């Protein structure tokens, strides 16, 4: 596995593999089996697999979250090496933001960046768009593998590609959420939870499978289920809820009545850690 941290080495690597398809897996490190599943998809669908580890400062609207973001670079390198990744791109801030981070362009993301998760994390998706825009310009990957764990992020990046790279052969591949044996979606931020916190966090998916997915949806409205779920979470140790809501998975508007493809989106706080998850419902 090549370790690359500058543009010259990256271009040399890319020109060596010019005729091959490139699969790209962007990450912020602290890797877990969710990330590795993206590597497996990339391996099976592209000739060359490039992963990146870069904790992107512009997508953190909370400075503390950025400062506390877990870093396990030695272990990450071992895991990627064991997965036969061809190159690990580890860029510095000056490689990603050669003109600094203060006057970034505005990306038109069809307003998906300001709704739901975007409304609770102002500027977050503009930061995601900025970093992905730079990665795409540097790599022009044929495929970018992204996890549905961050469902709205996938649609934001798909929109970025449609709006800014429609004439390039860049394809987004959505990969399913990987969960632990208790149903908890794997996340780098789970590393900041206590053992007890991990058990509490798994109540999210338990409630969805044991209660919500058993409901006769004709008899009860989205808003009623949301209210019951919020009460359940607050009673069971979650400290704060940003949102628990059924929404349309293309425009992220909240649902007042059921419609096809309804998806449940959740953002909650536990032990001061913000956890997000989502589930296909209909
Ligand atoms: P992150 O390092 O959190 O920025 O995530 C890098 C990529 O891994 C993103 O496309 C995430 O959606 C994806 N990812 C994170 N957790 C999971 C998971 N549990 N299952 C599948 N993909 C995931």
C-alpha cells in the first residue's frame, strides 16, 4: 500500500494506473468494520482502491467535536494494509485547502444542505461539499463509496457531483449501514461511549425493529410514532434529541402522512456524544 501525502506523489500514482478504474473511499479515520465494508465494495467494483484519512475541519460546526474526534492512525494503516488497499491518501490541510479555509466558495446543493441534519449543523454540508470537491478534482475517481449510515451526506455528495461534475465519469455507490451484534450502527464516535453507553445506544435500533417496524402504519401517523419514540429515548437515558423524524429520502422534508420510501432519521445525544442513524421504513 502506497502512503501518499502530497499532490506530486498522488499524480505519479494516478498516472501509473491511468487505464484502470479508480474506487475511492473517503474517511476521517478511527476505522471500524463499517469503513472496511466500503473498502470491500470498492475492491469488488474497481481495479484500484484509494482510501483517504482526513479529519476535515470545515465540516465541524462544533469545535469541541473536532478537537475530540478520535484518531487511531497506526491501527488504521494496519487495517487498510490487510485489506489490500492500493493507496492511502493522507493529505495535510494545505493540500486540501491551498487557499485556506476562510473564503470557501458556496456550493449549490439544491437546499439539501440546510434541511434536517443541515439545519442542526449549519455549514456542515458546505464543508462536506468543499472537501469532496477537492478530492474529486485531485483524483477524478470513477466510483466513490459512501455509507448510508450518513444518508443525507450521500445525497448531498450525489447532488454535488450532479451539479458540478456531471460531464465527468464520477459515480456514487451507496453502501449499507454496518451494525454491531446489538444493532448499534458502527461509528467512530462510538469510541467515546462507555460500556453502558454502548448498551443504551443500541436501544435506538431495538426500538425501531421491535416497535416501529411492527406497527400497522395505516392506523397511526408519523408524528404520533415520533412523539412516542422521543419519550422512550428520553426515559431511557438519552440526554437530548435534535430530531427523530420520518422524512422523504430525496428532499428530506418531514412527513405528516405516510408516503413510499419514508425513512426515519435520528440525531440524539448520549454521554455528550452526538449519534445519528436512519432506517428505511416503507
Ligand atoms: P467517516 O469516517 O465517519 O467520515 O465515514 C467515512 C465513510 O464511512 C462515510 O461514507 C460513512 O457513511 C461510512 N460509514 C461510517 N459508519 C458506517 C457504518 N456503520 N456502515 C457503513 N458505512 C459507514
